[in-house]
């Protein structure tokens, strides 16, 4: 359906390459349930379309996408009425997010651990509040595909002890890409199979030994069918970043994740390489298949 165009594409004065246009089409095709605003947010994040203050050029990107559609270069989802999912960024403080009673001991001292997929407005509000108040990075509206979980003890009160978030993998990450060994074609074909553990929080008053590693192992099993159900494809590899200035990654190591290197510290928003070497993070991976590298390296 894509018409041939000879006029060069540009966004806010920057050339839009064939690779960029291919990525735009891939995101639209892979995530058909995203609204137009969510697509614009996702693409700004992936393509580093940011303002000088670090904010995303969401409005400009949405207008650009609609121009592409008018030229028959892409096909956007239908316009939605009301506010797009995830548009609320203000996080209220409530009694539900207040510090709880201290929980200590070993994992075996408790009846069991369960993961609740966040689906209701009440669950979303609690998840956002806990992450905003107690995670060192705070709450941030996720871009693209994502799933969130509340971590609960299976007691009478279904006590919440933490939060998890999984979202689309980083567009590029050298240590991960070198570990996989894929080429550019394979990366673009299979990137949607890589999922990021972008938030992991055990509440600060919870000091249950082995809880964190147990949750990571349980979540890796739970995520596969949930992601398939929501997004129609099976994840093959999990990734996460650990800030060595704050954490050692012990729970990831105990859950059999693999440390494969460090980031450059640039982050997605440093398009012009001005922050090379700043705040590097440790890169950890968890294969969900024994043949994950072979599969990811196949050109499709």
C-alpha cells in the first residue's frame, strides 16, 4: 500500500531516513492497540526526537505521522475519543501507598508469593504511587508495549510487597547486541522478542530473604503467556539495566540472569553523543529459550 515518494522526508528539520521510516512502520504493525498519541510517544523515545529540555516532541510527531498517512506511506489506527491510555502523569499520594508494617524473615516463613497483572484503575493507581514514592527512578509513563504486576503475599490481606514492569526492549544496546551477535537485518526483524524489565521494586520495609530472586524467576515464567495474550508474540530474551552506584545485581545473579557488560551511559536521549561515558549501567540478560541467540540471529 505504500506509495513511492521522491521528496525527502524530514521531521523538525532533521532528515528521516529509510531506516527510520521502516521503524515507524514496524511499530505501527506490531502494536496495533496503541493510540496515535502512544505511537508518537513510542517513536519519539526510539528515534530520540526530544526537545532541548529532554521532553518528547509528541505533538510534532503525531502531526508528522498524520502527514505520512496523508501521503499513503503509513496507515494509522483510528482516532480515539477521550484521553489516551497512560496520559495521566500526576501521581497522587494516598493512604494505600503509605509505609506498611515491617516484614522480615525468610521466604519460607510466608504462605506464598503471587503476581497480579495490573488491569484495573485501582491497581494502576496503586502501582504508580508505590513506584513514584519508593523506586529510585520514580514513575514514568511507559512507551509502547508494556505489562505491570503487583507482587503480593498470598495471605488473608493479599499484602503488596513490590512492583514489576516489563516493556519494549531498547532499540540499540551494544553489550546486548554483541552478546546476541545479530546483524542489522536480524535485529530489526526480532527486536520485538526482547523485553525490558524496566522497573523492579521491593518495598523498603520488606526484608524477606530470597524474595527478590524468587519474584524474578516467577515473573520470567509468568511473562511469556501474558505477553503472548496481550501482544500476539512470544518473548525470547529479557534485559535490564542495573545502576552499580546503587545496586550490585545480586538478586538477578541469583535468578540466573547473565551480566554481559555496561552501557555507554548515553541513554536514548543522547542522539548526538554528548554524554558518552556518563552514568554507565550494568547490562543483564535472561534467555527465555535455550537457543535464543540462534533464533535472534536468523534474518527471518
